[in-house]
C-alpha cells in the first residue's frame, strides 16, 4: 500500500508528521510519500533510523493554511503539499491521502480532485468518538451544512459499511440525530430522512436525542453537517472542561490528592478513551480514494494512527464495498 501524507499540514508539521510516518513504516509494510518542503522534510528524516526505501519525498513549494477559502486555495495552489498529495491518489500513484491541515481544503480536494463515488452526492466527514458503551460515529460532522434527505441515506450506508468493516462491529445500529425520539419530531429534513431510512436495510433504530449520543449504544449517528459539527465541538469542549474541573477539585485538599493517587489508573484509562490520537483521524467517506483528516494539533502518535486507519480502510476494501452496496441498491426493484 502507498500512502500520500501532506507533510506541511497541521500545527506541528513537518516535525510531528515525519515522526509519525517513520513510526508507521516501522510497524507496517507500507510505502509513504511525504509532500512538502523537501529540505525541511529531509532534515527531519535524518534524525531517524528507518527503512529508507519506504519513505520518499515529493517537493511542494506552497502550503494551504486553515484560514484560506478552501475552493480558491485548492484551485490556485496547485504546487501545495495538500494538492500534490491528493493528485497522487487521483493518478493512482497512492492508495490514500492523510492531512492534518485544512479540513475544508481536504474535503474540497477529495471532491474536485479525487472525485466522488458514482451514486454518492456528497463526501461526508465521519469521526469516531468515545462513548460510555463503546465508540460511535457521527456522519456528517461538518462537511455539508445544508443537506437533502437522500444525502443522509447515503451517509447512513457509508457509515454502516465503515463501522462494520474497519471497527469489526457486525450489523451496527444506525440512528438519526433529532430533538425527540418520536417519528414526527424534527424539521422537514429529519422527518423525510426518517421515512427513507425506515425503507433501507441499514439496521435503522429511529431517532436519537442528543443526550443519548454519548452512550454509544447507537453506533452510526446520521445528521447534517451543521448538527454533526455542533455535536463534535460540544463533545470536545465538555470533555476538556470536565477533566479541568476534576483536576481543580483534586488540588483543593490533601485528602483529595491522596484519593487521586489511588485513582490514577482509572483517570489514565478514562483520559485514553477521550484521546483523539488513539483514533488517528476522521475519514472522508464518499470519495473515490481513501481520505483521512487528522486533527490539526496531531502529534506523531496521531499521524501514525491516521496512517494505520487508512491501511485498515485499504485492507478491508471500503471503497469497493461502498460501490457494491450502491450497485445492489440500484438493482433492487
């Protein structure tokens, strides 16, 4: 497998990116192409011992920043590290692309450069999140703010295939994020999507209220990008504040400090469950190639796990399975 990695994307690029790539080739039999400032990347690579024949560099003069208009940046900056990485997938010279850079630019590139799978109207961002009773997916988490009911059906289909094949959950449950559990609740989008979802074979279990999201009982949560991104950011904010509040309370007295020492393994385990680097990144589902968006503040561990996530998608033939499912749906009377 060949993975194209945007060497200049992310808050800690290229240092964390190169380190993550080196870790990845040491742990797996893959080839990585890092795109970006060649001299900088070479300098970082010189710090490590690794299989030299499995990491190569393609020089790119430009970098797309997170504050640039995505469509304009992708169209104008042809010599950027992100566009060159995407181009490798389009040309069949790489099987997947990884970037910790601009989410909007990666989504735009996945759509305009790599292209969508036939039968898929919109590429969707599908992060995996920690829940009380196991991990769950939110799809879409910000790529498509305005959606049509058929988009949500496609999101459900792609999310189910990903969850089943990459995370190994047989016939995962699919739910529609809504303001109430009753069928008649919600706006026109959710009402129409609910009706269409009941007619699919994607193990739809009905509406899921936001307070039930974090349980993790429903594995694939479908919504438009506005709702999904709100859930994602609220979830991250609440988790961060809870940990900070807990730390403040612990530091208030000697007794609580002693208690914290005894509970250290519990806190460590809980923190690990909420650590984004454990998941690597979020897949953009619906593109013709494997696209993984790593967190902007990804460290080397997160980059390595994002590459591993891409490898899992490749090994489990996620793109082919989505295509086949769409073909089977078209053949149904």
